[in-house]
């Protein structure tokens, strides 16, 4: 099997870190997982025992996201000297393969050529609070089966080429698009309404500690309390999304390829990221995968 590493950065996100560790630690071995412990939290260090833990200061800063991705960028490029492929992303982002391909993520990546950047189609796991009443236990997929297309999370996150990754991980300076049919990124932020509320409370506190206005900070606007909105309304809106009869993301990938272009003169490359007011019911074969 090819040498594969996974990298993330975390601060007080025990719920999502547990999922990330189960997934990547189980597939790759914890010795190949790199966890940046922002603030050197004792809980993170205990949870991630057996991983490569990089403790950094947790002082609030209005350019938090810029600093974070500068660090992750350099870690990824350094690890490329020792690994064939490096997976990088936020702790609530999980890359999977469609079970129909017959290979788990580690097996599938090991068969891929190096010198590339791979971009999975992003799917946001949503909690349908009207019909999904079971709590999330050892698995997210099963208690949660509904997803919505999330082009913002179709991230170039499997790296085996020398390139620069943009803040947020949304773009790279690699000029070809590789978006394989069987590859997905699951964004878990909305997978449970209770977990969402707690995570947003934590993020609002981090943003408030910087003393900055959202217009003046390199932090996602959703981290600021004044941009949060009503939690219940967010989840009620998922109910109204048009449910598709079949799970077919082919048209989404084709649109990614058709719209592939330079991102101005930044050196980065991008595809269009439209809003899709629809949802899918994941086929049963995905249950238990995460």
C-alpha cells in the first residue's frame, strides 16, 4: 500500500475529532495522522494519543484562518517528501470512496498516480430533524442518510504534487482538475442540530476573543455571532430542499470540469460553485462507512 498521511488542525472539537480519528486512524494508522493541537488542549492530546501531535499557541488572532492555512500548507508540502499522498482538511471533513468501487479510501488512493491533486465532490451531511430522530453513535452515516451537494466543499484535498493551497483549502495552484467519480468529501457541520449549536457557541467565542469585526478578520463569517442566525431555522430549511429520486452526482462533476479556469491572476485554479437547492438520500451501501 502507498504511503498516505492525513493532516488536520483542531481546537476543542471533541465530537468531530473522534470521527476524524476513527476514520483516518483506522484506515491509515494513527502513526500516519498529524493533528495540529491549536491551544495545546489536554483533551485533544489525550484523544489523539498515538498520532503525531503538533502543539501550537492558541492566542486569539483576527487573521486566524490565514495563519492556519499557512501552517497547514507548509506541513503538507513537507510531508510530501516522506509520503506518496497527503490528505488535508478541517476536522469536520471526511473523504470517502463509494463502496461500489470495491476499495476503501486507503486502497483506492494507493492505486492512484502521484504528482496530482485530487478533488472529491463535496456533500454536506444534513440532519433531517423531521424524520431522523436517532442520536449519532459509533457512526454518522446510518442515523444520518441525507446529504446536499456542497461545491464549496469540493476541495482539492488529496495532494501528491508540489503546489500551494489557498486559505480555507478551496483552491490550489495545480492547473488540472482530477475529480474521480467514486470520491466524495463529507462535510459534517450540519450532521446533528445539538452538535451544531455547541460547535457554533465555541466558534463564536473564538471569534469574539479576537476583538475584530467580521469584515476585518480572516475568519469565516459564520464564526461571528452576529452572522449566525437562528439554529432551528437552518435545519428547518433542509426539509424544503428538493429530494432527488436517485443518487447521481455525475452532472455536478461535469459542471466542475466545464467551468474549470484560472482564478483571476492569483495563480490558483477554480470551478464554479453554484448553490444546489436539492438533497439526496444516500444509498444504504454508505451506512456505517463514517
